[in-house]
C-alpha cells in the first residue's frame, strides 16, 4: 500500500504530487528491478550477492530533494536490511547528484520541505493509495 502526498504552494501556485511507499507486487525482485536503470540494477545485484544470508531487501518510493536542481520528487529506493541496519543501496534519479530525504513527518511539521520555486512552506494533503 502506498500513499499520495500532494504539495501545493499558495504563494506561487506550484503543485507537486508524490506517490510514495510500495505496491502489493513490489515484494517481487524482478518487478522491483524494473524500476531501476541498468547501472542501479547491477549495483543492487552485487549488493545482494555480497550481503549475508540473513539480509533482507525492501523497496520503497521515497521523497527526496535533489541537491543539484532542488527538485522535490518521489524516487524508487532499494534497501538492504542487515543486522538491523537499513542501508539504501540504490536511488533511481536521473539528476546525477546527491539527495536529501524528506519524511512525511517533515512535511506535516512544515520543516525541510519548501517550495523549490519560491521558498515558501507547502500546504499538503495525504491520501491512501490501495494497489
Ligand atoms: Zn512556491
Ligand atoms: Zn535527483
């Protein structure tokens, strides 16, 4: 089950819809690999084969701010959880830069999620997405 987070800037009219979380079929590795480019797919496969036998993987679409172009978007992320440590091994974003994660709590609190066009705090709405 995922969520849709809708961000709306009352100052400049900027509007961003973000689909986050994971769908029902996203526990299937072949389906999940399809969300990533070939470079990331290879990184994921290498990370899985070098992880310990108790490691598990997880997939989620997460909200990030791209540090290069300051876009806010929801991107596929691939996690390996080993020894209670959640490690993100791949993020599928074509900006070529690094990313700052924005949690739903950050959005609700109004921190860490400013309109990239004008810098004002977004209004938000969150709806459940059943797929
Ligand atoms: Zn704005
Ligand atoms: Zn990016």
